[in-house]
C-alpha cells in the first residue's frame, strides 16, 4: 500500500492569483489537486461557538461536542485527530497513486488557517499575498462587472487579512510566503523557492504546461483559466482602471490605513507606496452615484441579511416551519 499524500495548503484572499498558483503546482506530476474542496470548514467550525447560525442551534451543538470529546481518552485532541484522519483519507482517495502532495486550495480557509496549521503538523503551508488594491479591484471586476460590491466580501477583506497575517506571524517557521507580483514577474526565482520548500525539483516547463491543467468543479477562477494560458504580468496594473473615482479612492485609502503599516510590511508591501500609487490615479467621476447607492444598500443588506428573510417569507404559508437561527 502506497503512502498517503502529504497535505499542502495554499492560503490567500480571493482574487490573489491562487488559481494560477494552483495550476502551476498541479503541473508537477507529484502534486494532485481539485478545484476548491472546502471540506474542512464545517468540521473545524464545530469547534467554534460563533460564525454559524443554523436551525439546529449551533451554540448548543458546540456544548454537546465539548461534552462528547471530554469523554474521549485524549479529549479535544482525539476529536481533532479524527477530523484530520477524515480529511487525509479523502485527500488520498482524490489522488492518483504515487502522489506526493494533495493541494487543498480554498480561499475561505483564511477563516480557519490557524486551526489548519495546528491540525496538520506534517503538512506544507503556502500563503499567497497580493497588493490589496489589486485584490479589491479584481473582486469588483470579477463578481460585480466593475460595480461596487465590496460589502459582499468584507469577511475576506477584513477578517481574511487579520487571520492570515496572524497565522503567518505565529507559524512563520512552517509557512512559506509568496507574492503574486513575484510569481508573475520573476517566476523562475519565486517558484524555485517554493519547490525547495516542498523538497521537490522545480521544472521550469511547469510555467508553460500549467495552461493545460484543467480543474473540475464549480468553484475557482474560470475567468483567469480562460484568459491566461501563460504567466503574464498584465494584471499588475489593471486595478488602476477600476479604482479611479473619488468614492473608491477614499474607501481604499481608509482600507490601507486599516490594514496598517505593520501588517502590510509582513505581506511585503509599503503603506506609503500604495497610498501614493492610489493618489496618483487621474480622478474619474464614473459610477460615483452608483457606488454611493450600492454602498448604502450594502449596509442595509449586512444588517438585515435579506436571503434569510426571503426564505422565511417564502415559508409563511407553513408558519410552523419558520424557525429562529441560533
């Protein structure tokens, strides 16, 4: 029986170039992957009191699970070990024979990045940083047709930054950090370092062969897969076309200062340089009214969570099926 593949995790915010990185890694015959598994999120959230509202009452579930694992010989560690074994078995089943690593790339793993590093001590962990301004612009372009939609991604832009920086600081001896700007401008150097961390030979042909890598599933970055069959620095300046009106520039300036000089430095960026780049953009007044209106809608959306409200209204004919989510 062949050995199980070692888990390899790629942490990033959405729109940071993680699909490009995933495809380059997958071009190596020893690395298996699928589009975005997401499998660890619900199981690791059984260890968290907050973050989920459900009909079954998530907080009661946490109390029940705590009571249960306290009865196990190893307590909480036994419970976490079973989550680990469950994931490792699935990674093994999803990998061809002879695979050295199974790559799990799920952007929302930034919510549980600390737990993942602790749960898989034998694993390899990559964190991919990208200019925050480029991330913001790409979110708007990809999922908003260049319209204001950042209220939908605050969990990534704020919680994600906090979590990834904290995880990297705590485990910097076990995590290899890469920057998107380097993997597209100095790909051989950047990927050579990644594969040294993985203790695997780097074949530069992966920078060309990745274009043939196809990732099944409905998650991931279909736009990038279609547009880029080779490593390109074209996206580096694209954010400037999107963030040029006063509303967007003002929001981004506040966002950069919220991230702060220290966190940006850990990510490999300079606050003053980013603010200067933003301020140097010619100002356009396109979509100012739309941005203000959509921003106000976003605030109402965050407060009221209309999807849950809509589901409850649809259940009105069967009033006995309307429940409080806890």
